[in-house]
């Protein structure tokens, strides 16, 4: 007999079996966890026709975590009766002969349950949390089937992110979790009730689920399972790091993109800058979708509703235009809204009024400013406030993509939760000084590069490449963004703070 220490080093295979009533979102969840398109996702019963095993995770040591996707329960009462008769001669005939030819879907359901009994170490029973457990007529017979399997069962609450109509104002996901846990008390096979929404969950929920399951893994597989959980967490934390780097690239590209041109109208340069900012935003969306194994459009309408960035114009001072130019130089006219989707720019009435007031205040101090600034041609760049707005947009974009279930098809997102928007604003405001400092460093560096990349209204200067941006600046921004992303998740899921705090800062 192998010693406990020797057993811990042996490769382990752990099988999870995903079971639910038909059309609850089981295959959607399987696709999201696996990061690949398995089975068929349709709004109808009995879409999955047979039990299918998929490799969810593997370690270099040879450990493997498998996920079995099964057909949804249909006629649970008849299915339990058939499974209970399987060891009898008449039951064998009905299952292997009669049902095979007269009711193939029912026959496959039986085969799936037999596979679950023989292969699964732990059963994940997915339920629709929009239904009150006491109102689910199919729940009792399905619990009988779970008891027949004689496996540890973890109930997984799905569709929590869809604001069920029966939920009272102020009622939270934890309330639903407690409601189901109380209703299922006394069922010996039910070990825990956890939220894991197929439509609105993120890697924090997945890590909590896998960590919780460790209590019911066979002792001989505990060492291998611990390695699997560690690898799962490292994979997700690495993906968050890559997401932070994608956000950092997009924001640094926007911060260091300074347009130059000849004195006079700036519309062409403004359009070039607006289009390049749009390109950065779309590339960020593509990067995030790829990282999370999703498909969809980079210019999803969700982002069009976010505040458009503002431009700061710095220009050589002209004695004939001291008033207005003084306002622009002072930054009072940062309300030049870039309509990135249309490629044009507009100057709002509020911004124009601010420019006039600023001009009256700063006209007297304009003399000699050209020499101080060593500015020979107009330059256009995003204002720090606009860069901070883009940062908040990028954080929200990460949350939206990270919570999207793969099984729903192309990335399509409704309005973002108000809680997300408020929390992003709060966390960014708490770090305003550090964020503004990074914008200043980025734009000062970009300004110093202008002599080497002069452009005109007709031929704008190319922006600095990723390789040209100082590594220390990129690392500082990436580190700040990682900190913001982890802080967001810790605030959104305070009950799972330990998962997020385990991440490297």
C-alpha cells in the first residue's frame, strides 16, 4: 500500500458530471468553463443527446480534470423508476430494448445517468435560480435520481445575473443561495450550494467552486486535485495580467499620440487623432475577447454610449488671437468632444463658454509663452481627464467581457450594472494622483519625441510604437491597472476576497 506522501505525488484524474433539468443553461456553462464550443446551445429541450467527457484541465504532472456534459432531465419521475429497475430482468429489457427503439431520447438519458454513476467523482447539479425551489415540480424526482447516483452533489445556482422577477427589492445572490440551501437541507447527497451563473459569472466564482469541491475528492486524488486547482487559478490570474497589459497598451497609445500640424484649422489632425483613439479602443476589445475565448464585434454599440474623449489643443500664440488661444493653452477648452464613431469633432456650447472665460483670465499672461514652451506648431492630444475616462471605460469593458458566458454566442452585452460604473469611478478617484502622474509622464515623454516625428494636417506623425515607450512607464501603468482590476473584483465579491488577494500585486 502506497504511503500518503507517495499518493500525493501520483497523477490523479478527477471527473465532474454536470447535470440539470432540460434547458437550464448546462451546455452554456460547460462551454464557458472549457473555453470551447461543445454540444449545441439552443432554446429548447433535449439539445444534448448523450453524455460527453471533455478535458477541463491538465497539469504537467499528468493530473486531469474532466467535465461530463449530460442530456437534461426530461420526465424525471419515469427516469428514476427506470433506473431503479435496471438490475431486474424486466427493467433490463425495457431499458436495453424497448426504450432504445421506442423512445431514443429517454434511452439516452438513462445511458447518461449510468455513465455519471460509473465515471463521476462529484456531480454538479445546475438549477434555475429564477425559480423558487418550492415551486419546482421537477425538483423532488430529480433529487431522487441524484440520491440513486450515490455521489457527492454540489448544487450550482444558474441565471442569478438575470434579475429574476420573484426576487424582492434589495435581495442578493447570497439570499438566493441561502434559500436553496435551506430548502435542500436533509438531502444526504447534497453537500453544498454555490452560485456559478452560466451567463454572468467570472473566474472568481470558478476558483471558489473548484476549491470547495476539494472536500469531496477521494483521498488518493487529493494531491493531484490540489495541483489542478493551483493551475486553474494561475491560468486565470495570468489572463488577468494579460488583460491589464492590453488595457495598458491601448491607454499608452492614446496618451502618447500627439498630433502636430501647420498653424490654422486643426480639423484634419483632430480627425486623425479621433480615429486612432477609436482604433485603440477597438483593438482592446479584440484583445479581451481573444483572451476570454469569445467572439464578437470590436465596435459593439455598448461602447458608443460612453462619454467621448476630449482633446487639448496647444498652439503658438498669435497677438490677434490672445484671448481664445490663452484659454486653449490653459486647458480651459478641453471640451472638444471627439465623436469617434463618426470620425468628426464638435465644440459644445459649454466648452466654448469655458474657452471665452479662460481667455479673459489668461490673455495677460500669454506673452513669451512660445519661448517657454518651445512650441512652433500646433499640437493636439487627449486631455488627462479624457484619458482617465478611457481608463474607466477600459475597466468596465474588462468586467463585461470577463463575465460573459461563451455559450451565448457572439459577445452581446446589455447596459452595464450601475454598481460597476459607480465602483470604477470610486476606485479611479482614490488613485487620481497616481493616475494623473502617469498621464503627465507619458505625455511629457511623447512631447520630447516630437522633433523626431513631425507631421502636418495632411500627413500626421505616426504615434510611438509599443517598443518605443519606456519600459518603466509601461510597467507602472500595467501594475496600476492590475491593482484596479483586482480591487474591483475584491469589492464586487467581498465574500471571496481570499481568492483575489491570493493574486500577485
